[in-house]
C-alpha cells in the first residue's frame, strides 16, 4: 500500500498569478514521480514559488551561480537515506523552488502552457530530490530526461520536442 505523501506549497512571489489547479498539479507530479520510482515510504516535500530576484539570490548563495534559473532542488537525503519527521515518520525529501517568472518565459518560448512548464519543473526537481543528476550530461542526463517524459505522459502531458536539450542548454 502506498504511504502518505505531504506536499507543502508556498507562494513567496507576487509577479505571476498562480493559475487555478496548479497546486493540485504540483501534488500530482510529486505523487507520480514517487509512484514511478516505487518509493514506498511516507514522504514530505516542500515546493515554493518565487520570483526571478529570489531564485537569483538562492542560486548565488547555494550554487555560486550569479543568475536566475528556473528551478532549484535542495535534497535532504543521500543515497536513498532520508531524515524523518519525528512526529509522522515521513521521509523528508527536500525543497523545490520554482521561479514563476522564468516558468512563464519558458512556457512561451516552448509554446506550451504554464501548467505544462510547472509540471516539468516539478517532475525534474523531484528526480533530483531522489538522487538523480544531469550536471555531467551523458547517460545520466538521458535517463533523467526519459523518466521525466514518462511521468509527464502518465499525467496526460504529452511530450513536447522542446524538452530535448540543445548542446550547452540547461
């Protein structure tokens, strides 16, 4: 039996109005990744919507990258071992931070909905929380992209060719 998944969603920005249904979509994305990855424990995930200025600050502070980005992942586990919430026993998977300003621009650039972009960023970041990485490219990046597309298809969000990264794109 699948355990309980708690997704805590915060909106710490005023630049973009969050479309109706996005909070439910984010929860569905988190659940779909955990189901796809056969994650059987209870889990807690934090998702925060921010603006470009805030994600720029976080990117500089934690990754030493002096620019805004679309999403940041802050995993709390390592090698499948997670801290537990002492009250619930749930695995604390980590934090996802999404810049809605960047998501809007990317959705326009890729010619799909903001909802599709937020879903992609959530699925992508959830895989990071579970230990997947693509920084060095190669086969790990390919596996991660395949997993993202599978989960998005399961959610009824068909593949869009724009998700195949060009060389040098991230």
